[in-house]
C-alpha cells in the first residue's frame, strides 16, 4: 500500500500546488481581477472531471495491460508541456470578457499535466482494490486530500515568500517529471494483476446504486463547490486577490473531504446539522447587517471559513454515508467530480450572465439548507431525531456565543439586536405597503404549515416521531424556510434603492442616489463590491465639484493643482470610476484615462449619443480627454511616452488591488510616461492592506522621493478620508503646498521589493 499512497500523495500535492502558481502568474495579465482565480478554479474542476471520466473509462473498458500502455504514453506526452510558464502571446489585446481566453491559456499551459494528475487518485485506488481484493480504498482518498491541503497551505508560507514565479514554475515542472517516473512504474506494476471478478469465485454481488444515489452524489458535492467559489469570490473581491485568501477556503473545503473520508469518518449528523443552522444563520446575518461592509478582516475571514467548513462537512459527510461498493468506485468519484464542476460552472459561467449582483452566495446557503432537509427525508435516521430534542437550547446558546464573539466589536448586545432585527423584519413585511412582500411571507408560513402536516402524518418508518421527533424535523424544515425568506427579503431590500445594477467578469457595480436632485447635498454614487468608488452631486450647481477620495486637499487634488499653476497640463488616470479626476480639467489641459471594465465606461459615456450618462464628469470636462480601454499596464507598454505632468494610479476593484500595478517594473513604466518633474500619485486607502511600505520601497529603488498625504472626512463637501502617496524625481521638489500638507512616506514594516516575479500581500495585511 505504501507505493500507492506515495504516488497519490505526490500527485495530490502537485495537483493543488500548480493552482496558485499558475493563477499568480496570469493574474497581472487580466487586470488583477479576483475573477481570475474563480475562472482558474472552474478550469481545474472541469479538468478534474475529465480526469475522473478518463479513469472510469480506462478501468471499465480496458484490460490491465492496455491500461498501463495507454496511461504510460499519455504521461510521456505530457512532458512536452514543461515548463509550465504561459507564453506572453496570451496577454489580452482588448477589454472584452477574458474568461474563455483564460480557459484556453490554462488548457495549453497546464491542461495535460493537470489532467493526468487528476486521474491518479481514482486510478491508484482502483488498481489497489484490484490487487488487494476486498480492501477498501476510500482511506486513500482522504490521503489524497491531505496532500492537496498541504500543497495549498504551504504555498503562501514556504514557496510564495521565497521563490519568484519563474522559480516556482521550474520547481513544479521538475517535480512533475519525477512524478511521471513514479506513476509510470506503478502503472507497469499494477498491469500484472487481473480484475477481481476473474480471481474471486464466490464473491457476493455488489448492490447496484439506484438513480437517487447518483443524484445525491452529484448534488451534494455541487453544493459544496458552489459555496467554495461563492465564499472565495466574496472574500477576494472585498479584500484582495491574493493566494493567501484563495487557498484558505480551498483548504477548508479539502479538510472536510479528509475528515469525512478518513477511516471511520469524523462526520456525525449530531452536532453538524445543528451547527449548520448556526453557520447559515450567522453568514446570512453578516452579509446583510448594516455593518457588513465594515467587518474587520479578523472577523470576516474566520466567520465565513467556519461557515464553509460546516456546510462542506454536512455535504461531504452525507456523501460518505452514500458511498457504494468498491466495484462502483469510479462511478462514485466521477459523480463527485461532476458535482464539483457543476458548482464551478454555476458560479463562474452562469451567475455572471444570469445575475446583476453577487447573489450566488446567499442562494447557495439556502440550497445547502434545503438539500440537507432532502437528504434527511430521503435517508431518515430516527436516532438523529431523538438526539435533536435538546436542539432549541443548544442552538440558542451557540448562536448567542457565536454572534457575540463575531460582532462584539460593535459594543452592544448583539444577540438582542439580532432578535429585534428578525422581529422587525417580520413586522415590516406585514406592515409594508407592497402587497408582494405580504404575499411572500404568507407563502412561507403556508408552506411551513403544509410541511408540518407532512411530518406529523409522515413516513411510516418514523411513526414514533409524530409526538416528539416530528417537531424536530419540522423545526429543521421551518428553519430553512425562514432562512430562505430572510435571505430573499434582505436581497430585495439591499438592492431596492439602486438606480442601476450590472455585473460582468470584473465584478458587480451599483449606482444609487442619496436623494432627489433638488436636494443641494444629494449625490449619485458608484459602488463596486462593498466600496464606494466615487460620487457626484446631483444638483447642477455642484456637479463638477471633486468629491470622495479626490477632494482639493487630497493627494491627487494637491498634485494636479500644483502643476496647473504653470499652465496647461497633461494628466493620466489609471481607473475611471465616476470620472471625478477629470473635474480638475481646464481648457488647454489633456486627460487620458485608462479603464479595463467596459461597464464603468458605459456609465460615463453611453454607446448611444442620446442616452443620459449616470455620471457627467467626463461629459462636462473642459479639458480635452479620451479613454483607453484595456489593462492600463498593457496599454502603457504599447504607447509612446505620454509626458504626463501627473499620473494617478487608482485602479482598485472594491478593496481588491491589482498587484501588477504596484511592482518595481510598473513604477519604472509609469515614470517612463511622466515628464522629468512629473508626479506619480498612488491611492493606497485600504481597509486591509498597508501599501505604504510597498510604494516607498519601489520609490527608493528608483531613486525617487515619496510623501504621504492623509486627509480626513469632510461631509460638507462629500469628501472621504483618503491616503495618497506622491512620488517625484530629485532634484525636482514638491510644491510648498504639498510639503505643508504631507509627510515623508514611512515604512512601518520591512517588505521585500515587489517585482513582476515577486509579491506577497500576506506580509502587509493589517
């Protein structure tokens, strides 16, 4: 068994080590968007499905010797893909949706090696079961997931901080070559053993799985996969597109596989089904509470990771309860991989086309709860219902402790607040003037009553449950219905006041007004994720006032105004947002804006000349201006020197940052497009990341001088607190107004110089 275990362990390690390696390499090519990782996960899940399908066909239709020859030839052919560093020709040349371009890049670069690594687990387990007749190979599946989790957790700790992306690529490629030799040897060795049905004379017939088992084998892993990608999206789009926040959810996902498939299994319906109710309720509350946008990273990440772990334990634990005889092992794994791919397709392909906001996470939570009920009804367990009797007290205590711990920073009685909020939500629904709300809540209560009757009269096998256990089942079903009602109502409430909601590969955008245009202080804002990306006054008399992070006394305002003292200027702006920077434009000036998201441009420059833009900074800008679509870094690399007086870097998506715009090579490129006395203005306001040491380190490496401008909120002018770092070239000096309003940039921590080959956001987490 040792060699089988080693082969599976090595393949699993390489399988999941390559995911963050290749994703980090291509992330800068596609605007640093968090969706790059989601697309990579989609590809890997599809490749995993292809590998399991191949394994199933190989075991079922080919004899042992033919299996060895086929697999051995494919292993040798896969060596042609090494080293796994993508060709620069895959870099996009236009701002169109890059999803299929990324999938094609991955297929050409790592497709064949990844496909063969994906086949190793089910093949080795099938060969092991064939050699050791009667042995149960499922523990090898847990070992496989352990190797995968170690690969993910070791990447941000051992490999990313020490190796450049080129070194990571070569190291992985060499290790893959060694794996090919090991796997080829195991294929040769396993070809010497005949299938069990030719050796065992009196073997008992294996029970054939029924259709509903196949359905559950598909839906349970699909739900876990959907939640994995949705929670990863939620964290990376609102924090940072970094390997650290990619690998944590995936590691939690794999940990649930390990614990559930380990011999004996760690999953028990009690207490995990009770914890599931707590986890779903807490995640739903944290998403829709008024303070959801201000959750500290030390609260948000553990909360959602704990929720993901609980959901995955239930999905994978119930999956293990339904595992078949080893004869149908490849059927089982094929359906698991199909479920994983289905969840990836729903989040990566379907959701961006079907939804105008990030709805997949709340919907996935409701689906998870509903599926748990379906499994309980399909595969009842009277003992669990008996144990459920103390559940109300258990849930009340755990919920109070969990919510108190997670939201205690609000310094109020959170549990009471939550209870009052739920009561208020029900009362508001009934008192609402919108009849559809009342109809919706009434439908929930009617459905709950119907389900109660079904349970109380229910399954003959559970007749005893009419008096006591039925109430436990009814409580579980009612909890899911209430969750669905709460999530649906809150989604509707959260988005009811928006003028516009759109979504594409680069994220979800919302446009909202704070009041009517007759109100002198009313504004129209643009939100990406949970972050405000600019506002404009609605009143015509104040429309062209620079607001939010771009007020006159902010770093960018000081830089532009200092240069305007000497006449017309040229300004570059990486990131359009609402176009606020162009409010400083005067006749004779020139503004060039770089924007990667077509939806953002459409809000300021609609395709139809008769359409009214959502934001009019560009329309009424007095300076000559144009917009270059596509990734700013790639656009600047193709352009002749622009000779900007000021170049602003403000291309952050929510709080997720495009790392490739903060490297040594990027800053060198920026100064290539600045005049000798030009100013580079970098917006570093961020809730989670301390970017000042990064910018300072690159400034010092280039012999530049950096000063930091911190400004406070000014509600009277709709100006937000902001931090900008201004960088220029000695011997040219900053304007005295800038010197008075700023301080020399300081490195609060030691950070290695960021380059295109090396970056590590884990080191600068606040």
